[in-house]
């Protein structure tokens, strides 16, 4: 069976399983990435562009090392054939500043599934300038100034 004939129900189930994995992701479950991602899967976000389950797992593991209590809340899933689009909230705290201040990044993910229901493409879309850089002490003022200049 090729990707064009994979039943939509199978991809819907795979998307639901993946959404649950994201929402319950922990330092221990990072090792389970191969249960959800194809061995040659591509992962791309504003900071990374990698292929393979090991580099993908390393990105997820780094998230737990760099941030306080990171977790995802999947707010929408739309599945059409082997394609899926998820919107989400990424909730976390910074470790080095603004400790105890909850942070939220809003974003979306485009996913593509294999015949086996594994992710072959994971592409995250979120505005790094608005959602992250403006919150950083050294860069935030500059980013807000640039935004004001661009909008005037």
C-alpha cells in the first residue's frame, strides 16, 4: 500500500496517538520516539532541521534540560489522508530568568504519516520573534523596537 491509499482512519488514529504522546511527553518517554516516528523522519522547526529518530529524540530531551516543566496542549487536529495539521500551546518556564513565570508559545505542526502510521515529516510553525525572542531580557527590547518600527 502506498501513502496515497493509506486509510484516513488509520492516520486519524495515528494522529490521536501522537497528540497523546506530545501531551504526556516526559524525560522518560522521549526514548519512545521510534514508536511514533519513521526511522528516516524529518523534523524541522525555527531552530532545528534534522532527520532520524535519534536527533529528534535529542531535541525533545534538550527541551527538558533547558526548560522548566515543558509540556504541550494540543488544541486542534485536522487529518486529511496522510496529512495532519495540529495546533498547540507549548507551556513552560525559563530556568535562568523569570523563574516561576508561566510562558506559552502558540504554534502549529504539519505532519505526514507513512503506511505504518509513523511520522515521516514533522514541521513546526511558530513565530520565534513574538513567541520567544520578545520574552528574553537581552533581545526582547530590541525585538519590540523592531516590531514597532516595522508597524509604523
